[in-house]
C-alpha cells in the first residue's frame, strides 16, 4: 500500500493554515476552480483524504481540512455541537473567499454538512454524505457506536500507539491491511498534543452520545434533510459500522434530490479503502 507521501508527491499539494474566525485551521490544499471542501469524521484529520486529493485537484480547488477541535487546528472552549461545527465551516468559507462550495463529509463531516446546508442552503452547490446521515439506528448499529465511543475514550485518555491503532481499526473493513504504521504515527502525534485529549473526549461524548440518543441534543432532526434542495450523493459502504446500508437507504428517502452508491469492500473509510471506486463515484457525481 502506498504511503501518504507517495500519494501526494509530484503534485502541487500544500499544507497551509487559514484563520477561520477565531480558529487557526490546518488545510491540505490543491488545484483550482470550484471549491471542494473535504470534511473528516470525529477524531479525524485531513489525511483521511490524502489518497483522493490529487485526482480531485484535476477538476476542483480541493481543501481537505482539520475541523475545529481536530488535527492541528485550534481547539476553542466550545460545546462542539453540530451548530458549532457549522459556524466554523461558515467562517472557513468566508476565510477562503468562497461564496459557495461543494461539501463532501465523512461520518461527522457528513452530519456537519447536513446542518450547514440546512442553515446556509445558498452556499452549497452539491453535497456528498459519505457514511454519515441523520436518522435512526438498529441495535447492531448502536452496539458498534458504543464500541467506537469506548475506543475513542481510551485513545483520548492516555494515547498509546496501541489505543490509537484500535481506534483506527474500527474504521476499516480490512484493518490488518489498511491501518498502516504511517497512519498510526500521524494520529498518535495528533492525539499526543497537550490538552488534545480533553477536547477529543468532549467531541466523542457529543457525537457518539448523540448517536446513541443518550443526550437531549441527540435530537438531530432528520427533517433537516427534507429541506435540502441541492443535488446529494449518499455514498455508503457494505460493511459500514454504526448504520447498515438498509438503514441508511431508508433514512435517505426523505432527501428529495439524491442518489445512492454503495461500495462493496470497505467500512467507515471508503475513500481510503476503495480509492479508485470512491474517486470514480465521487467525481462522476461532482462533475455531472
């Protein structure tokens, strides 16, 4: 499996920082044209899209970002509810001078994108929901989310390479192949930053607690999706933990202008595990 560096080398991909409101925001950026914002999941970072940036930069101005509270971006003392992430995304679009953009979010990134599109519909050209959607879960899905929450708490509490590896393994259909030492190194370095653990625990409790419907703010009203009028791609995987294809398909029915694509050999990171298939389905939708 190629390294992140070999996936990016030979192309004009740059790591830079933008000031999104009060949040210094780390970005992997490449290409020109219509802005395409790639949003990772809970506890994630821009490298989640490192295997997709180059291909997409042939057609779009790609921004793979560390969301607020994540990666090497700022970690303000906020609640980290969906509205906080939506406000951050608004400030980021303002910072790059983008009146409108395409949003593609994975997991938490998809949920943030839904909330943003509901609040600021005039700023979203197209929307991709990658293994993340609003709606109910079955018992198997809830058990898988409990597992993710436990792994996240362990990785945040006192990060070790092993606890970080266990968290990454949750994302993959073939963890023994897809969780590379390089990926463990990157996430371990991020998680080892001073005070990072406290922020990650807060985010994990908000995101996964809401997913388990253990908190009042868990009422992430799926009716928000009914308000979305822009074209939507629901991109799912056959082995996605937390919400099966069948459950996701049922939830997606209330999105009026959507299509759904299912990738067969990945779990929660299809953009990493099925690079060619993901890029093909993603770009076919984005360029249409």
